[in-house]
């Protein structure tokens, strides 16, 4: 079956993002490849000097989902716009724990609370600029 899998570019901050999601969400690394391991290195000048240890590709498992990520062109800054990643915690307690972890160093957009579609929903942008929606099923 066809799937859509998010692929996020962290512009030089991928390693820190991986460590953060391991702690905040219980994520685990299924595969990681660094620029120095690239069997087909990019043309000279494509990446900044000192980018050999940056992440070329990573498959990060969060629950049953693969989140793919990379340092991209290592240009710095965070420019995530126009989307959010949706988490479906089992209950309000899990939602609260995950929400607090993601909000650490980030920004709460909508505190966790009851809505007409969920007993517990909230939105937060994490320290890397990724927006998350936590939505406990009704």
C-alpha cells in the first residue's frame, strides 16, 4: 500500500533533533547515514566545510511511523512552514507528557484541552520549529 512519509530538513541541526525526539517522544533510529559515508559525494562547494559528520539521511521511528530527516544543505536556521505533524496519544496523561516534552524550548500555540472533536487536543511548535498537533481520539 502507498504511504506518505514526512521528510524534514534540519539545516545542520539534525543530530540535535534526533536526540531531542528520542528523549521527548521515545523515538529510535532505524537507519543513519552521514555525509562522509555518501557513496556518491556531492560536487565540491555544495556543502559547507566541516559537514562530513552532518546527517545525509536518517529514518527515525516514532511509534509505528517512520519520520525521515536530514541536515540538508546545512545552511542553518529553521524554516518549517505550512504543515504540522499530528500525534495521536493513547490518553490525556500521555498527551500531557508528550506535549510538555515537545514544548520544552518551544512555543505553545494552543494549550491541551477539550474540544468538540477530542477530549484532549493541543498544538505546540518545538525548539526546532516543527509544529505538532496532539489529538487524543474521542
